[in-house]
C-alpha cells in the first residue's frame, strides 16, 4: 500500500522545461531520497505528485490513483511542503485540531502526534513564537495526523538542530520499517546517506539515476561524490 508511481511526468513553463519525462517508482517499506540542486525540479515534481501543480504531460499516482481522487487524502498521504502555512495567532494544538476536524480525524490523535514530534510541551503556544525547527516539527505532526501509509516530505530537515536531525532520521527509519512509503527530498547529502535506502537524482528536470544507497556508495565512495559524478554528465540537450 502506498506505492508512488511517476510516468512520463513533465512540466513546462513556456519554453522552460522544469521536469522532463520523469518516470520512477517509490516502493513501500523504504526511505527514498530525492536529490538535486536548487532548480533541478524536485519541488515541482512533489507539487505535481500532490496535485498542487498541474503536469503538462504524464501522471503521478498513489497506487494508481492521482492525489485529487483519494477519498481521504490525509489518511492516505502525509505531506510536508511548506512549514510556514500555520496561522500565527493559533497555538500548535489548535492548528492541528482544525486540520483534524476538517479531515474527520479523532481529536485525540492531535495529542498523539504532538508527543511524537516532541511538541507536547509547546503545543499551547502561538505558532508565531515557534522557531523554524518547531514549525517543521508541527508540519510533520500535521502530515502524520491521518496515520497515512505514504509520506512525501520536501526538505523536512530545514531548520532542525543536530538533535532534531537525529530525531528525524529515527522517525523516518521507523516509518519505513512499519511498511510505509517514504519519499524525502533533501540537499543534505551526508545526512540523507544515513537514512535513505535508495536515492533518485534529478538534474535539469531529468532523472539521472535511481539506485540503492549501497550501489551508489560501493567501494567506500561518499554519496556526495557519487552525486557530483552523476551531475557532471553532459548537459540535458546533449543527452540522447
């Protein structure tokens, strides 16, 4: 349950091709890292997957269904795209209560996820007083409200301190160990190498590789070096 399937996914803005014929599967039970430089097409791909941006061509589905056709999206897919979406005058707990009510999720689940992300003691504070890392944790709590089998996380480590990064690593590993599908974009390659089972590399909107971490780092090679070797391939217009 929760397999992500991209088939020929393409997005053009006029003459600019942000994502070009991207095809890949993201399987359950694994953490899949999604890496690329700024402007490589990561966020555009994730936005198309979540129905926030309409693709020019191709499809992005969860077990064969686009996000817009999921009957209970929060119970199917948990997403972190922008941790700054919460109303600054609401407390963390109230922000999640509003989401839970709209999605017909039991209110007791709010306290469960606040505890899970380490915000139980700060849940009564207004979010305008939250640090960047706390907002990121609140966004993760929102993503987990529906106890979804699939997580799609765009740069979830932004703003987290070293302790928070370690906590996130253990959380994602635990989610995958439960059989969930975990897709996480990140520019922190060293950290990604410690949590991901496999990595998909995108550059200029094209998928360059999708391989197990063990394959990319064979022979003691660092993930950073493997990434640099891939992205030094010929420019997209020179590729067949």
